[in-house]
C-alpha cells in the first residue's frame, strides 16, 4: 500500500488481526520478518532512526503518563527525552497545550484528567516533536460521543489541514473512518 504525504488512512480489521502490530512495523518499533517498509523514503530496517524521527505515535495507554505530574510537566519530561530543552521546548509545550484545548488543565496533575483529556495530552506529547506522520491507535476509544466529535474536529481541522500531517488511524468505527480518512486499509 502506498501512503502519500497528506493522506488520512484508516486501518480497520477485527481484534487480533494485527492492526497495532502493523502500526508498530510502520513506525519502526518492530522489524518485518520479510519485505520492507519505507517511511518518507527511509527503510525502517536500514535507516530506522531516520524513519522513526518522522513518525509520532499516539497510543491509547492509560499508563503512559506520570499521574502525579501536571500535563505540562509530563510534556517537558517527554520533550527532554526527545532532545528538546529550554525556551524552544517551553514554547512547543505552550503551543501544543493550546492546540489540543488543555490551557486550563496544563498545570493540573494528570491523575485528575478525564479519558478525553488524557487522549488530548497524548496528542500534545507527539506534537511537540513535530513529526510528519501521526500514527493513532484507536484515538477515540473510551471517549463519549461529544469528546469523539471534538477529537475528530481537532485531527481534521488543526492537525491535518493546518499542520499538513499525514494521519494513519487504527479504528473499529466505520463512521470514524469515513469522517476522518480518505483511504481505508482492511487487515
């Protein structure tokens, strides 16, 4: 499958079909047992570090943040791990928090965040590194209908259209695939 810059691709299939595994292969977190995968023209085996720098993962993991730290402190921690620091990192954190709509919650501990707020924070964590490709594994799982609509609007209007990001989204929801994506892959 050829994914072009700026595409919005839904990855669909039953539980256990390998959607998350495929996302990890594309992102260079796993190596294929045969064949090859290229991201932005870079082979994920031979040029893994370069290929991985252009990909940002938004996994729906409840334990992916330090619950006692604030949202902004979590973003600072993960930004430093990505070799960002100082005024540039603080500026990226401010912009990402504003973009995902967490301005009033950025200084609060993550332990008090709702599922939707944690999902927005996970998106902000990826946006501070400014990848070309966003890989989202079920970005609306555990969200109520209003939060789903808000996440869809954020992904389409702000992330895709304004920032020109390529989106690769694993989902079980056909309506989400039809709303967010211009291509569908079935596993």
